[in-house]
């Protein structure tokens, strides 16, 4: 079954303006994400779905594939679906966020294999163990709960599962109890094209988590577990840390 990665790339960004074009490493951020996605072995192609000519031009300069999409698209999922509608020969569409320059190719391949191996699932995603209490209690960290077969049960910004007798330090070592959701998704193309037509349930609106729409309507999501989460670039501090780490790898003698 053919799979394609689509990277939604929005020009506007509230906390870090025009972040996908930041290039203190000598490459725009979108190029780092594109090159990381290209390391996955299973996808047949990587396409950037953008809403602005500056991003399109940046992708073209480094030789990447890019498609212009509706600048008024409501979400990255809608932007991806717009591209997916033109890919008639593709069975699986992978959503890799444009601000994930350190995404691991093996993680992308895992999400694809989950759909290939489990025909019951319309969607797959990833999770990583939570090893710090502060992260567990941070509503920006979305938590995932899944069953013994890896089927998603729920996603929440709250602490789930909630230990009745209190959160103990032992929960952050050994066998994981808490998992952080990783915002990488693989969709069956046919389902992706239908997703935006499903009305938003109240649980999705309350948590502001689109994947809850999928569970609410009775569809199956498979969750693959990876060792640690990738770090997205949301703030100036995130970007400075990424640049510093990149320069250290590029030139080990850099202080």
C-alpha cells in the first residue's frame, strides 16, 4: 500500500512569527523537517502543503516537492486532505508537522506499519512514556491511554489515568503508567477525506483535540510506542535550543 508524507506548512505563527522560514542554521526550519521526513523508508514521497508563496519558494530552492493549498483552510488536517484528494494512487497519508525538525524516520515508518498491519484502524499515532511529574501535569502535554492491543481509549490534557491514591514518584520509573501523545498521524486516505465532514463532538471542543472526533464516532486509532518524544518548535527558546544542538552536531568544537 503506497504511503505519502504531507507536511502542513502555515506561514503565520502566533508565538514564533514565520518560524518555518527561520534559517539561523543555514537552512529554513521547513527544510530540516523535510530532510528528517525523507529518512523514513516506507513513504514514496514527501510533499509540503503550504499556504504562502514564501514557503513554496523556500521549498523549491532546496529541491522539495510543494503544493499550494487554500490559505483559508481551517486546520492542518484540512490542508493535508486537500493534497490527499489529488493522490488517487495512495492508500496512507502521513501528517508530519512542519515544526518537527528532529522527527525520526523510524517513527514515521512505525505509524505506517500500524495501518498496514491492522486493517481495522483508520488512523495511527504515537506515544512516549512520561518520566517527569511536571510534564504529566502540564495541560499542553496531551496524554494518551490505550489498551493491551495498542488501540486508543482516550486522549486528554488532564492526567490520565488518574491514580486514586495520589501520584507517586515510582510511576515515573520502571514500567510506564503515563504516556505523552506525539502529534504524528497516519490516515487511511479515504477516511481522511471524510474526517472534516464529521461534526465536532463536545469532547473534541472541550479538549481541543481533533483525534477525539475519531474515537467519538467509533473508529479505531492504533498507538505505537516510541522511547522518547520529539520536540516541536513553538517558541523562540525552542528554536534557540534547536540551533545550538544543530551547531554542536555540525561542529563538535563549537562551544
